[in-house]
C-alpha cells in the first residue's frame, strides 16, 4: 500500500501537479525557521518573455528590460506576473510555462515565464508613468539600447529555443499553501535501467522535504545547501556525486499569509567511482530508505526526464 501511495505522488509530480506540504524532514540547525513573509525576509520576482513572430518585447524606465517586478503580499505568482505586465507594458497576458528559476539564496528568487499577450494596448510614451516609460516589440537580433542589464539576453534565447523545441513539459505554479521556502526531493539512483527514489520513513512513507535556511552560509551557497543538508543526514556523501537536475514543479499560494514556496526538485545521486555498484548507497539510520520503482511507466518517465534533463532549470 505504501508503494502505491508513493507511486501516485510521484506520478503527480512528474505531471507537474502539486502535493500538499505537511512537514519537513530536514530543517536548519538552531531555532525552527519562522514562516516567510514577503517584504520582510523574502523577495520573489516575476519576469515575462513574450515572443511574437520571433520578436521579443522589452521595456524599462530610461533603459530597456523585460517586464518584471516584485511580488506583493497576497498575490499568487500568476497574479503578480499579470499585474506587472499590465502596469509596465499595457498588456493582458497568460503565462504559457515556467522557463527557469533564478535564485540568490532562499531570500531572493525570480520566476521566469514564457507568456502570451491576450489583450490590452501596448504602452506608448504618452502613457509613461512611474512603472515604465513605454513598451515595444523588437527583433531578437537587434534589441534596443541601452539595456538595464545583460541578464535578460539569455532568457530571450531560452524562450526562443523552448518555442522551437520544448525541453520540458508546460509547467505552471500550483496554488497550494506553504509556510517556508522548501524543496521536495525526487532524489534518484539509477543502475541498468532501474531507478530507486529516496523516501522519508517518519509517519507515512513520503518524498522527503527540506526547509531552506537563512543563515549566511545557506544564503551564500544557495538553495542547493538545503538539499545537501538533508542528504548528509542519511547518506555518506564524500564518495557520492549529487546533482540537482531542475524543477518538476512549483507550489505557492500567497493567500492568508502563506508566502512560502515548495520547489519539487529532481536530484541524482551516484557513486563517484561506480565500479560494480548496482545498488543505491547505504542509508544511515531509520528515517529514510530507498524505494525501487517497479511501475514500468513511472520508471520510463523518470529515466526519460533524467536522460534528457527534461526539467525547468534552476540557476544562480
């Protein structure tokens, strides 16, 4: 029965769905982390890339940039994106997919979307205000100058490549509450077309969740530090290679002061010197175990996502 429940959760996550967060398997040392609050201890930024016949829309006050801005308390991620685009570009929009997540530690996270305009009128210089001076469509090969920052160039190209050949399935945030910035791990070990997934054993078997900390060390190291912390609690890492492949999903609500987010992350664990190792590394203690995925469809999906890195990238 436990494996059936795990299989349902894994299938949901591979389909981009969300799963409620009920607790944390790993937390930062010291005081239990306090609930996160926008404008107090976290900042989330939304950014939209629009492609129209292979042209990208740019705007910014005094210089050019993509429509972007900070989320406000009480907003969902999609609501924040739509508000920013309307304020800065004059357009109504719908997000098509999450393109990437960028982070500077858990206190600053930016969500980049490929979006499409659904209405409105492109903002002109006559409508200039505190949000932006104007907006315009420009060919990717000759973007306007000056750009506020060069960081958007690779995002425009990322969107263009996705339009040409999607690297991952369409993915949008799932509206589920969370009090912390956390990550649910789909931590995998593979051997000869067989996949094992790390499972938390406290309570009902579940995919483990690690809460991000806000100490200087975890801020400097980024959100991957929370992943390594959880794995260090159950595995001997010095002979293992751990890689965060990317996101399978994103969960956030924003209502009722639920400003936390849950990133559903695909992670690989492998021996640095594989040799003849065909079994996953030994787990210390009784709080975790390796679950061998027996369902052929789930195993096939996992292998495909791993081999093709079919996930939303997370960048620092």
